[in-house]
């Protein structure tokens, strides 16, 4: 039985405040086997080479079409809406601010 693949939108980095790199869709395989420790070096690894595969697509439909054309079972994870709260520098000095501004 082929390995299950996930089709999803990559989440943005916590160091990122904008919406960059959040438009494309990614097809990535679920882990096929557990990782095990290498007895000599102690590194974690597995014999699952599909875990290294990650394909990027411009749209969800392209990713689904690729998975169906190649007989890959998949599940689609819809992205959560991104809410970006505008920050205003003047709010640091706003009257009635709940916490004190310190410097």
C-alpha cells in the first residue's frame, strides 16, 4: 500500500510578520516508519526515503492532480486564516494603556 501524503500550505515562520511564502501548496509524505537511534553515532534516522520528499505546487488543484495521476493516497489540510494585527508605534504612548511603558 502506498504511503499517505499530505497536501497543505506551509505555515509562515514565527520570525515573519507578513504573508510571504504562504501562497504555494506542498505535498509531503507522512512518516512510513518510526525513527530509530543509530547504535554507533546516536543519531535519529530511518529507512523511509519518502520522508525527504517535499513537492511544491502553485495551487491545490495542481497538487491533487499530481497525487491522483501517480496513485498517491492523500489528504488535504485547508489553511487556517491568517490574521495580522496592525501595530502602531503611537500605541506605545496611548493614554489608558493597561501596562506601563518603560525605558
